[in-house]
């Protein structure tokens, strides 16, 4: 749990009580091509939000969500994870789905994004629909891809 305290958007949005009760996702020794956790699929998850530790002992939080685009609803997963084993301050985001149809758009979570990402995650957790990202122009909290709606799975 202490590792999540280092990543303010997750710790602030979810709170310690929720983080403590999340089910564990065991990914074994699986690893993405560049050591990113960008391979977790919706079918890998038994619950909408799960936590775990990878082969390098890095904590991660995987979030399964609905994506509504052009009237079609599908599921996707985004994973926030500690980027380096020995650096609790640098976090990243990985997905094997389209980044613009996701909770977060960048592969690295920058310090200047913390406030907006926290707001975005809180809206999502409260059950609000949020827009996917439009790479060209997006509001960092609400998104900007108005053709894509992200919603929580309960």
C-alpha cells in the first residue's frame, strides 16, 4: 500500500480504504515489450479495478472500463504502474487498447498532470461519464474526444 501513497492521483482518488480492499490481479512473470504493463485485457480481469505487483516488484492498478464510440460499447483496460523498481515517484500508463479511447492519454504520468488526472479519476469513480482523449486538443479533465465516452463498470 505504501507504494500507492507515492502516486498522488491514485492514492487521492481511490483512498486507502478502497485500495486495501481491491482484489489482486496475478500477472505472473508476464511483461510488455518495453517492460510496460500494456498487455492486460478485459478478459484477464475478474473485477473492474484490481491491483497487483509485477515480476519486478512494481505495484500496479488495472482499471477495466466501458468505451462507447459510434453507438458501440466495448471494454478496455488501462494500467497505472510504477515505472522503475527503484523509483517510486515515476509512474506510467499502459494499455493494449487505443490510448485516445482511454482514461489517460500519455504513456508516462507527468507531475504537471497529477491534479487533472486526480480530478478525472474522481469523476470516473463517482460514476460520471468522461470523454476519451482527442490527441489534437483535449481538456485534461473532461477529455476532448466527444465521439468516445468512457464509463465505469460496477
